[in-house]
C-alpha cells in the first residue's frame, strides 16, 4: 500500500576507484577503509536527521559492491518496555509485499502456467469484464479496478481481527464500475494484487502464503519472513506506532493481514530482505530475461510489482510500503550491486526521501537534510480569517478558535490545541504529526484539511 513513489544509484564505483588510486599514491593509509568509514558516518548523520524530525524509527541496511557497508537500528522496538530496535527486529513491509506477489506470477509465467496477456476471466470466470482485464493490467496497475481502500466498510475492518472469505473480500470492489478502460491509465490499486493472489491460488493449488514460501522464501532462506503479524510470537517483533518522539508515543492497531493479503501482508527483517535482493540480483528465482521484463516500466514508471525511477542518470528499481504503524523502502541497482533497505515501525511519509538522500550521498550528489518545522508569525487579521466551525462528512465539527493572538483547533468537545503557523495557510501542532491547511476560493465554500499519518479529513465551513 504504497504511499510513496514514496524512491537511484550509480557509477560511483568508477569514481570511487579513481579517487582511491589517487589517495594511494599520496598516502600509506588504507583509502578503502577510510572512505567506507566516512560513508558510514555520512549515512548515519542522514538517518539521524530524519530521526530528529520523528520520521525514522527502525533499521537500515545498505549493501554496495559485495559488502553490507551499513547496518544500524534507531529508536524503539517497544517504547513502553524500553526495548530498542535492533538488526533482527521484525517489521511489517506493507506494499513491498506486491513485489513478492508479482515475482510469483513471473515465475508461474516462466513455468508456462500462465501468460501475462491472459484475461483474468480464465482464472476467475465470473469477474465483471474479466475478459478485458489481463494479468498484465493487474501487475502494472492499469486495470481500472476499483480501489478497495475506498470502501469505508472494508477500511473500518482493517484494525480488527475479523476474518472474511475471499468472496466477501472481492465483493468490496468486484461490482464497482471500472475507473477507466483497461490499459489506458495508471492508478495504483490494492484490489488488483488481491486478484493476483486469487489467481496464484487457483494455479498452484496452494494458499497464497504457501505459494510464496515455496517459490521465494524457502529457496532464499528467508526464515524470519511471514504473513500473519498479529499471530507472530517473537522477541524481535516491533510495536507499531502512528507517531513517536522523545516525549510522546502513539501506538496503533496492527492491520489485519487476512485483509491486506497479497497487496500488503508480509513482515520481514532487513537481513531477510537482503537475501531477497541477492536472489533477485543473482536470478535465483526467475531468469535474467524474466526479471528484465518485470522491471520494464509501463505507464507512470511501474513494472510488475516495482516502480522504476530515473535518478542521477541511473535506473532505480524500488518499492515502498506504508500502513498505519509500519513503513518500508527497498531500492536496488542490481548492475551496480547496490541495495538500500529501510524498515520502520512508525507511520512515516518521509522514508522514501530518506532513501533518496542516502542514495545521493553514496553517489556524491548534493542533498539537503530535513529540518524541524518552525513557527512563523502571522498577523491577527490573517489568523482571524480562519475562525469558525467546519463540518466533517460524518457531521462532527472542527472548531477554529482565536484567543490572545493565537489560533486553536478543537475537535467537537475535545480539549483545544494550539496551532502553529508554518506558512500563511498551513499549520502544525507541537510534537504531533498533524498538518492543518486552509483552502479559500472565491465562489466556493471555505475548506479545512487535516492530515495525520495516512488519514486525511476535509471539512467545510458552516
């Protein structure tokens, strides 16, 4: 459940080798050792900058040129029990799961058990317009299938332990109109990968979980990777947080893996995911030709379970994942033997940015470090124009109040909280992940938008 695109590395080896040769002629010290230590310090400083704005709480592993050059953990695995994150910590990887689902499909294609051009009606006969939607459309998010997370009933079930049948899950999107004609547009949809899971089960005769174990996890010795995070019993299991800082920790509910399924249910560790990278790089699961096809971009730069981005003149293969309480980022340049793996047990929309910043550092490219939000001073006239009551879609009210030169927000009858201005129409709360913005357009109702974690609520002024 990708919340980022939250995601390139390059000809550093040549530059690095040339630089080391020059140093070698000037010094008797070991230049490779010196530069690797310097690079580790730089990566550490980047991650600590994101940790400093409460956007990194987890584990990082960086592999480059036959070495794991960096592996370090930050923050709390369990803040209440004062257990720090560690290299063996287990995290939910959310939408990075899609790359596993796609890889199984690619493997089944190599074995001649399906074609990417097969209509899904071949495997799900009663699916509406299934003769027009192909497996490739599902893989590349070009099917037009309705996004299941838009269904409020389904979304409300995610934090619960309630289990439903596969037919019940499909009913949340199956009979909705397509958003567009198959193959004409890109629109990221978890529903398509849920359907791919159904197809995998039909072809293999196995559960989705057992198919992934047989085809990927067991061959790559990914022994700390699994599917039902709620049921996991491990001393390394991370507690999911919607927000965490030095003074505040907000736990969140584990999402129901039986519902996220092939779109986002897998959990893993950085070391298991390094094994995953090695398996992809060395073509242990599928051939070089098949992997090349899987990582060929279609509409909006998405292949088969991977985003393909162009950064610094390099083609970066990557995917992220973001659910409440867990965020993942996995990026690789197999030809350069470079891989960045970042796993967090917090909701964070900055993990892709952190990965790209690390990438820039490795390539010797310029980058900026994130800074804490700073309050700006606005005049009383500007502040007062936001005063009022705003109604949400559920008929609850947001009150914006002005007292002693300051603005406050109050949700129904909850305690009021001071708002700090980041700029004229955007505000934030102290030690919180909430962003509040106002949109005033002539001839339209005034609107307030409140974003916290993955949720976004909009209310109109009464």
